[in-house]
C-alpha cells in the first residue's frame, strides 16, 4: 500500500536514538521525484545520494534520466531487495543501493542529497548536511531543514496525490 503523506508520529520519534530507524516508507510520487531532479539538475559526473531511498525510485530516475552516479542509502531489507532488482532489470550500472543507517553514512562525496524525511531527522542531519562539499545541493520533499533558510521553495501539484507538495532547495557555498 502506498501512502503519500509523511507524518510525524510521537511514538516513533519521541524515543531518541534507538527509534530513529522507524521512519516510515512513504514514497515521493513520481511527478514530485521528477521535479526534485529537475531542480537538482544532476550532471553526468556528479553523485546523487538519496538518504532513505525506499523503493529506489529517486535513485533509478536520476541514473536513468540524468546519467549521474546515483546511490540510495536504505535500512529496510525488503525495500533494498526490491530496488536492487529493479536496478538490475533496467541494467543501470550507475545506480546502487547501500544497506546502511543514514545517520552513519559518509556524505563527503555527494554533489546532491535528496531527502524525504521528517523534521526531527532533518534536525539531527543538519550539521552533516551543512558540511557537504561546496556547490552541493540538498533537495528536501515536504519538510524544511529546521532553522535553515532555503535558497528556493517550489510547490508541485501531484497528479497522483491531488495535493501540493513543497520542495526545498539548499545550496552549499
Ligand atoms: C519517507 S521514505 C522516502 C523514500 C524515498 N526517498 C522517496 O522519496 O520516495 C523514508 C525511507 O527512509 C528509510 N529509513 C528509515 N530510517 C532509516 C535509516 N536509519 N537509515 C536508512 N534508511 C532509513 C525508510 O525505510 C524509508 O524507506
């Protein structure tokens, strides 16, 4: 079942470190993914990382449509298997899913980081995101990084959900 609104759940997010992994899988609709990628505009020599890559749709679209190196970080085995199988079926050599905790994953090579995570998680990630290389772009679906002014805010009306989705762009200088 696909749900299309990522909501904070106090039972999942009130409990500190041990419960961080319980961010639910809620996919970004394909039309939102497309818009996020057009905003990020990955170049073929760039690396895009989707933190919490779900069913791999962002990673796959980036690799297939932009020819960039594309890497998903995911913790859920079922989602990892599903996205790896799709990548293999499509024969995408420039796409990869890594099983890892997004809080531990090294972001130093990233040119683009895409996010569909709750504010609580974005707050924890903030220092590491601010440490991305110069010129890097962060594109966040629906939630802004707490306490950080975005460079641009976009509104996309999704055909799939029938609602407006917000996309925040941050550029590292
Ligand atoms: C809201 S979904 C977003 C999926 C995808 N990025 C998209 O936009 O369609 C968040 C994803 O983060 C994954 N996740 C949750 N905690 C994680 C962790 N600690 N490390 C890696 N992935 C995690 C979930 O399994 C889920 O697939």
